[in-house]
C-alpha cells in the first residue's frame, strides 16, 4: 500500500490569480508547499496536480513532479482524483490532498491526518481540526467550523459558529476545520461521482457531500494551525510567520 500526496494548483482564482506562483520570501508558494510535504516521512510520492503549463514548468524547474489535468474540474478534489488515476494507484492506496495555498503548514499534521487510515482499513476519509482561540476566527465565515461525535467523526461542518449556545451555557470549545484530506483511492473516486447535496450547495463545502450520502469522516485534532493565502495582502503575514519559524532558537 502506497501513500501519495497531491497538491492541487490552478492558475485562475477570483481573489488572487496565479497565487501558486506568487513569491514568498523569494520562492514560489507552490515550492514552499511541496518542500514542506517532503518533510512528512509517511509520504511515498508527491505530485502537483495542475491545469496550467506555467505552474507545471515551475514545479519541474525546482525538481518537483507535476501532472497536467483537465482545466474544467470544479474542485481540487476532482483534480487529484484524475491525477491518482493517471499514475495508476491501487484502490487501497492512500491519497492525501495538501492545499496549495497553505505554504507554512507543520509537516507532522500530515502524519496525524493519515494515521486513522493506516490504523483502520475501514476508514474511508479523514481530515483535521484546530481549536479556535480568537473570537474573530469564530465569526469569520472564511473559517469553517466543525463538530464531531464522541468517537471523533464529523457531525457537521459550517461557516457559522456551531453549535449555537442558546443560553450561553455551558462553555464550549470551538474547532476550525483545516482543509487537508486523506482518502482511500477507491473512496476518492466514489466521492467525486456522488451527486451534489443541498447542504453542500448551501454552505459551499464539498465535504458535506460525504456526510449527506452517509459516509463517515474521521476528524483528527492537531495542535498546529495553518495559515492560508487567499489574497495578495496575506503574503506579508506568511512571510512574517516564516521569518519567526526560521529565527535561531525557534
């Protein structure tokens, strides 16, 4: 059984076109993501799945592997499903979806992410959550929230704070969803063929499709957050965090 990571990367973006190639501390963002992925020991192979020749060329130039995919995919999940088929992965192989706009993630979270699939062959899919510590994160609809059952399986994902505390009691710990996923290759292909659901359309969250169709998602808590680059102004924040990570003694 192999564990293979794919980093979906497209050039077109409503808020930040070409962000995969945006320079962060002198390197393209996609290179930062790729190099951090290489620090996870469980990954056998890593590929960038893209629809853009300039991104493919960039990856090849820094020594990475890239796979060209159809430009009409509606999501990164569809893109990596095509890439997984192209390289001939087996049904029980594990496919890891690493977001191409999170250039300073802690590599150990990938180990946490894939552990449920390694420990239980019946687990079809896993993802991550991080404890929310600031009020602004809780109320930011760009931060997806998640609630889980007592066994750590997702009950629901929402852009709004969940659950709603009607009487403000008891105190509740809220969690933010981090958009890293691991799937069995067989389930990944099945997932992309499922019909869209009402919850997915309402929240614009594709993971809800799995829940609506009755599939479980194991959610692992991580102690490491991961900063996303959604807009050009986010690069400065990432560069500052990167500088702190690279400071002596840290």
